[in-house]
């Protein structure tokens, strides 16, 4: 059976994330996110290599596959060693059989010596000098243990990935999620309608700011922009989860009704104003206080959430929400790769140096934008 397109795509993305560590020098937070993305691509890619159809799986099925690939790291290597056809390694003649057995014994002795020799050398300095004179090696207990730990980690990672790609019975150990819900249009329509009214009321309050009005009463410039951005991003991400869960809980007949599509549109349309407000807050805060790694990652997160919500709107309108998860994952991975390729450290340095050369301090910039926002013209 040829490898699945989804598995090949995810493994190719894993290779790109590996290249990103050598071509660019990501900042610490970005390097952490790239490492998580690399491990996720390797796990999901190996799990989906023999099982096509991940593009049509739901969010919970994808999470189950990711969890299963993590469990494969624990027992995958042991299962591979247990199922390896050791009997086929027996040579035909007696002499090669002897040399083969000696070779196996030598290989088995390497990890034993690698573990016990540094321990004994660390316990007795004279024994360490004797080993050093015999092997011409610098016996360092901490370095040896660290090297052994890295070796075990790479073996577990390789064993888990190979097990998932070649021997796993299915990509996820969890049972399949039922595809049909039981709630009707009234049960899901009432909460979606209430959420749409709440979003509309909030969006109406944001329009004066978007059109150049004043700040809300009792809020400072920094608090309104910095804290509000994170809260609005949380609202947008939770909204995507709510709409997807509402679709999963609805009956097939309710999903296809025009009223259900209208309710989804009623939630998503005012959410565009909320996203525009979050983007404006990010721009104003960056103009006032310059760029930082957190703000660059915040902008990337805003782009991904916007693209994800747009794709969710398309799938809900077409009654194809089960196809939402995999493209949303690819959008997130692509956004992270593009952010890494932009070299955030260099971008931050260029923007902040330009601000310093312009002679405008953070306080002056903040006051200027506050006066602009409070001006009626």
C-alpha cells in the first residue's frame, strides 16, 4: 500500500522544521514552538503513513492520534525488538555462526560498559586514571550519563515512530468519535443566538474605536490594548471550538437547515469586528512600545486564528465540518514556519532601532496615540 498523502505531507513539514533550526536562529519561545511542531509532525505523520483519510477526521480523532503517537514512544522500541525476526540472523555454517554470536555479545557488552565504567571511575580517581591511560579517554561521569540519556531518548523516539509507521493497528488507540449528534435546532440555536447577541453588542461598542473614537471610560491606554488583545484572542479561539462542538452535537437534519447556517453566520460576522479590534490594539501597542518576541508571536497567532475561522466558516456553510481539523493544523504549522523564516529577532531589532533613531520614546508615543484616539477629528 502506498503511503498516504497526509502522512507524507506531515513528514515533509517535519523536515522543514528541522531545516529551520539550521538555516535560521529562532528565539527561545519560537524554538520551543518549533520543537513541539516538529515532534507533532513526526508523530502524526508516522501514525497516518499507512492510514489515509486524516484530512476527513475530526478534532478529537486527531488528538487521539497525537496521544497515541506519544504512547508509542514508551513501548514502541520494546515491541519492535520483540517482533524482530532474530531467527533469520542465524548463519548457515559453524564458523560464521561463532563469529556472529561473538558479534552479538560484543554489541550487548557496549551499553553495560558504557554504564558501569563511568560509575566506577567516578567512585575511584585511581581507577579513572587507569581507564584514561588504557583507553586514552577523558572519563566524565556527567557527560557520559548525559550522552547515554540522549542515546536512549533517540532510540525511544526512533522506535516509537517506526512502530507507528509499520506495526500499529490503527492511528489512534481511542475509539472513533460518533459522527451524528442528537440535539435539534432549538437546543443548539438558543445558545448560539445568545452568543451572537453578545458578540453584536460588543462589536457595536468597538466600532467607535475602530473609526477613531475615544478610549472607554476608566481604562488606561496600556491596559486597554495589552490585556484586551489576549482576551479577544481567547474569545476567538473558544468561538471556533463552540461552533465545532455545536455542529458535532446537532443532528444531520439540523446541520443542513438554513437556520443553522444563519446562526453560525450571526456568530461569525460580529466576530470579524472583534478580530479587527484585536488587530488594531496590536498595531497601536506596537507603535507605542515597539516590537518584542511576544508581540511577534501574538501577530502570528492572530493570523492563524483569522485563517482558521475563515476555513471553519466555509466548512460549516458546506456542511463539511469534519474536514476542518487537518487544514486548520496545516494552517497553524505553515504560519509558524513563515514566522520563523521572517527571522523575528532581526525584525525586532530593525523596528526598535528605527524607533530609537526617530527620537520618540515610549511615553511620548503613548501620549500621542492617546490624544489621537481621544480627538473627535
